[in-house]
C-alpha cells in the first residue's frame, strides 16, 4: 500500500468517478483498494510487473461480489 495517504485518497476519488460511469456502487468500488494495491505490488515484485494490473482485472472479472473478490485475492496470494 502506498505510504502516502494522499495517493489512496486520489485513487479512491478516481475509482468513485469511474464507478459512476460504469453504474457501479462507489462504496463497493473502493472497498478493496488497499488489498488490490497490495496484491498488485506483490505480483509486480515477485512474478511479473505487466501482470500486476491484469491480475486486478481478473480478480474483478471473476468476482460476483466483495466476498468473492476477497477469496480470489487470497487464492492468488497463494500462487505468488
């Protein structure tokens, strides 16, 4: 997770803007910001840098809800 709290605030503002465009709940869109940033950091440092954002995309694609997303993040972490 970024050490700069402003980075999270800025990211969440962007995610809320995108979620409105995509007809998603802004609260749900920002619920896992920290977990996804940590996951993509781990992927970038331990597996493949270009695969990091694509991993986050696949988490979203495979997840029906926040509980699914959390389970998918945990499953991917076991592979890293």
